[in-house]
C-alpha cells in the first residue's frame, strides 16, 4: 500500500483522480496490516509531511498518517518513540533542519495521536528537557510561537520544579531577542500574533506555578537594564506587562528603586526601554507601570535619572499620540512626564514645535475619539503654558490652534500642577527615607533666614504679594544694569519659579542692607522697608510711600512721653538689640503727647502732606497752657471694662487731627512777630498706589528710661478710605523734599506704582479706597526681642465688591475746621460687606522658610490669641478702576499666569538652580539612605530636642505663628 501511495502522489494524474485514490487508501487503514507494512506506511507519510514538494503531498501525508495511527496505535507507538523524536529535535530530518517549524508541528500532531498510550509519559519527560534546550538557543519568533502552541496543548511538556523557573527566565530572554525587520502590515500582524502566543504561555505558567513570576520579572528587568551596547532588548517584552498582576506594583517598584545593587545607569536604561514599550500595540497597563516607576524614582529622589530620561524620551512619547492603538497610554505617560517636570520648561519646549500640527490633524478628521483626545491634550497644554509663562513667540500659535477647546480654570490648573510635581509624590514606596522637602501645599516659596534676617524676609514677601508691584518689577528691562532694582527683580523671579521650598536671598541681602545695619544683628523691618523703597525709585520727586501712625493717648500711657521713631523694634533673630539711629543727630524732641501725631514720620513721609495753612493763630486765650492734654475732636471707643480698643481708622484719624500749640510749644507768628497759640493741621495731597502704614508700637518710658512695646490690639479693616485733598501748591511743596537718589530712570514707571506723582486741583477731599494686602507682624514683648512674620494675599486692586458698597463719608474731613469722623462711620458697613466676600480668598502666612495657608480671621485674631504678636506694618492696595498693568493680556496668551514674561537671562538662571536643587536633594537622599541602618539603632533621651523653637526665625526656624511659649525668647 505504501508503494501505491508513493507512486500516486508523484504521478502526473489529474488532481481529482489522485484525491479519489487517496480516499481509498485512507479507507483501507482499517484493514489488518503487519508491523512492517505499518512502519513503511508511517515512514512514507512522515516523509510526505516533512519533505513534501507541494501542499497536496503534505496534506496526503497528514490524512494517511492520522488514519493508520488511529487503527494501528501499537505500531505507531513503536514508531513514534523517544529515539525517533529526539533525533528529530536534535538532528532534524534528512535535509530538514532541526529548527524547522515543520518538525515541531509533526511532533505536536504525533503527541495527539498517542495521547492515550503509556509511552507518551516518556515523551513528556524527554520534551521537558528538550524545550528548555530549545529556548536557550533563542529560537526565532515563528518557531517559539509553534513551541508555545505545543506546550499550551501539552502542559506536561513544560519543565517542572526548579527547571520551570529556569525555563521561564530563558523564555523571557528569548522574547528579549525577538526582532521584526519587516515594515509590511501583514508581516507585522503575524509578528505580533507570534509574540502574543509566547507571552500567553508565560502567563499560563505563572498562574500554574506562582513561584516562577518574580524570577521572570527579575529577568525582564535584567534585560531592559542591560548597558551592553551590543544588545538592544526587544520591545516585544511589553507583551508581558499586561499579565503582571497590578497589585504587585507597589512591592516590585519598591524592590527596584531601593535595591542598592541597581546602578543609576541600569535604571536609566530600564526606564527608557519601558517608555519604548508604549509602541507595542495591544499591550495593556504599560502606561501604569511606566508611571509607577517614575513615581517610585521620584519618591527616592533619583532626579538625575528622571531628568535624563524625560529629556531623552519626551518627543518619542509625544509622537506615539499619532497612533490610535497606543494613544491612550502615550497621553497618560506624556501628561505625567510633563506635569512632574516642573523645574524647567526644557521638556515642554521639546514638544511645543509639534503641537500645532497634531492639533490641526485631529481637528480635521472629525472623529469623536479625536475630539475627546484633543480636550485632554489642550488641558495639559494650558497647564504647561500657565506654569512656564514668558514665551509668547512659542505659545501664540498653540493658543490659536486650541482656542476652540475649553480652557481649565486657574484653580484646576494649580491643583493639577501641585499634585503632579516630583516633590509632591507620595513616599509610601520608600518609607525608610524621609520625604522630599519640596514646596509646601501653598505653592509659595519661603525665604531662608540668613541669621537675624526675618525683618527682611517679612518685608520681601509682603512686597512680592503686592501683585501689581511684582509684575512691574518683573517687566522691567534691566539688561546691563547692576542696580538694587535688578537684584529685586532676580529675587522676585526666583520666588515665582524656583522649585525650592525656600530660597536663600544672600545676594539681595548684601545689596539691600542699609549701611548702618550690622550684619546678623536685630533690625527694624519698617526702617528697612523705607530704605529699600527709597533706594528703588527714580530721581523724580514722588508722593509719599508710608505713614507712621501713633497710638491715641490713654490713661495707661501717662508715663510715656512720646512715640519715638528711633525706638522701632530692631528685631531679627536672637540676642539683645541696640537701637541704631541712622544719619545726622536730630534735635532734642519735646516730650509732649500732643506732638505724637506728627513727630514720628520722616522727611519721606512729610512729602505727603500739604500745609499752606499749616499754622493758624488762635485768638481764644482760654486754651489751657497744658501740654499734657490733647485737644482732638474725636470719640475713643471703650471695651466693657474701660480698656481702649483702637482700629487703623482711629490711628489714621488721630494722625490727621489738628494740634493745638500752646505754652512752651507756641508757634512763632511772623505776622504778629510773637509767639502765639496756634492750630497745626495736615492734609493728604497725593495718594500712592500702595499705602504703607507703620504702627508706632515702641515708646520711651521717661520714668524708667526704657523702651516698651504697646501691645494694644488694633482692628484691621479690609477696606480703608483715605481723604485726599489735592492742591496746586503740592508740587512746589514736594520739591523741597526731593531726594537725590543716584539711580537711572529705568525703574521710573515702577516708582510711579509705589509713589505716583502729579497734581490735581480740588477744593474738597476725595475719598480714595484701599484694600488690605499684607500685614507684617512683630512677635515679642519689647523692641529688644522678637520675630517678624507676615500675612499676605494676592490682590490687584480691582475688587468689584467694593464698588457695590462704596460710601463717601469714611475718614473724610467733615468741615473746613477739619473735624474728624468718629467710629460710627459707614466704613464699618463697608468693611463688613467686604469681609463677607473676602474671607474665602486665600491668605498666606510667610514665616521665613515656612509658608502655609491661612485666613483673614487668623489675621484679625492674632493678637487676641497671641498677645505678644501684634500688627506692625500694613500694606494697602489702592482700589483702581482698571486692572494693574495694561500689558497683562492673558486672553492673548502673552501673560499666561498673570506675571510678565521673564527675560532669558533670568529663566536660564532659574532653570540652572532648579536642576541643582534636585541634584542636591538626590545627594541628600542617598546620604540619608546610607545612614538609615545605623540610625535605626540609635536613640535619644526622652525629651531631647535640638531643633529651634517653633516660633523662631533662626536658620532652621520659621515655625509657628509666634506668641506662645515665648517666656525667654529673643530674636533667634
């Protein structure tokens, strides 16, 4: 029969005739044949299957072999033995190579035919060894896929015990060597199908023997972390990711990121190759694992790796957005990489040139999936442009391309950015290391105390939060200039864009420190503020910047002579203080409470007043010649117990109150040519953009010859109306107070924001509204000790809530006799209305390097809660009808986050420092990791604490709000 079949398949008879004869041969299989005839038939059909010259011959071989093996099973069992199968696997078949897939297919079918025979167990044992050898030889994808088919059908052939782990590891290595050189879709689909079969085999083994999973994954990491330049592992390894249980993410990432044996170069390679896996179609969860590893590296502060990989791979990830199969995962990874890379615009700017083309392409196809994708992408783009403003030439084309898509709110953008930065990552994956000390949840940057510099830090933060002032500073073109203003611009830029939790303003401190301020000694923040603002104006004469407000006299102050501006609190940090009086010595002042209203403002302050009728003789001689009494027409409110409670309105009214000059303080009248009783009045003739009020809390006790602090609580109105009476004589009056400041006019516009010039004629006071912007608080019991911190909020001065409740009577000069309004002013109504609207707005507490969220309620209650903590310097922003700077055109994308674009010099400096900061954190983290083992064995005695007090302002301080537990505290 074998001869007939052999002659038939090689004959030239028509194919239909051949098929009829083959059918007869198959039917004859049920007839008895001796062993030799059966073996001859099995040998012939095997040759036709493995070496058939055409599909017909191979098909005939399969049909006849299956028929004769079914009816002559013992004979086939004898033919298909271990020796025969081993020879096929190790030597091939005649001219057929042992690695030909036809051999595996033949063995696969042979196992099916003898599955019920006892000898199959011997074949299973043989194949367990041979399949391990085969995968160690790195078979090609098509052969490995056929082997996977065989092992999937016959799991008994999979190596057992320790060999199963080895088999899985070798199979992983084999996948790592897969390559597909074809670019044709058919071949690519076939390649993906082959890889899928192999990965499915591994999944089945992992499920059956869980002990093989972790060694397999370790082998995956070993492959992708290899630094061997001659070997590039296949992207096909991505097919395994979808089979790894997601609940293993935490333990695996912790194992990888904390393993001291894993070098940075290997980790960098591994992360890069995992990102390459985004190119693999149909693979699930690749993005989840990539992001998990990125977060894990951030948690252990491996920032060098993150920076290098992000810059190397960000464009590749963006390009994957073009391909629908991998687009969702690519967008997820792209979002995380960009949003976490917040120290520099470098990564974002790498993809900026490609955004417009991508958006236009997806807009044109009109598919719902494309629209959904673009909404997600544009939200990401808006977040990045908000964070890295100052590049209008790069962003304007993008803004035009995405203008039809919704723009996220500023609150949402801030939330997204705050949750995504490397410095915001959870450290649960590295609990043995302390958390990265990044920016606080406020997003604001603190200022490091350089040693008794809290007076500077509190003032700088208050000025920085003055939005219009900050924008004006940042918008100045100061190239080639080395002025103090340029250093202030540099400091503001770093406060706005640094990734540091706190910034050390050493250069600015040295440039802005008044010459008479001894380094590392205690100083007065108000004095520093005046010096700073005077050094930052132009040569033009400008209006006032600040007022020094004395407290109203009371029975509790009968031993106090006057409030001396030279006794302001010179506080910074620890130690006793020496009050320093700059400039030439002043003439002795008369110890008279009636002079307190005007004796405490400096020459700079006096530029704000216009007194054409400053002194007026009084004919009524009934005025008592008693310099200890104040003749002011105003009501001073009392607390239930008789204790005086003041407000800023009271102090300002008192400042503007007329003074009667009598007795030894009589005025010399040139018309009368003699001393006369007189009334001295002051009028505000020009208002600034920002009104700075200093509360003179430090008084001289003549009896005990000491300076003491007035701890009276002062209520702070959110809205303050300033009576301004412009006169034609203001310009000539101001001229006498002009300052010879040797600075160029480059900061002239900025000076006008703080000290606007110009005059208007008016016969009656105009009420100018101001909104509270910042409060500098002094914490301490005297001018010789304490600490400064500040409360502040962002405010532009265009709050509509004020316009709704504006009343014209507050703080107005009620008559030509300059009688002042009392506490029953409508300002209380205005303040209450504004307070209700403003309470929810963000306030910040700046305490050196520490920045936290707070509320206006905390500002109001600070002295009642902590009696030693009192408001000292107040910053009010003028309520304008137009918004701050005309150049702020956020709708066109010029100022994306509300601040002007930074010059390249500043942005480069910030980028360089941010990268240095991340490297510093990484080095610190490694040092802490090395010390972790020994530190875990150490202990401290109970109660031991080597940290600064919670309210201190030392180099490591900047803690709480102060005022508590300050029995022995000076300025630290």
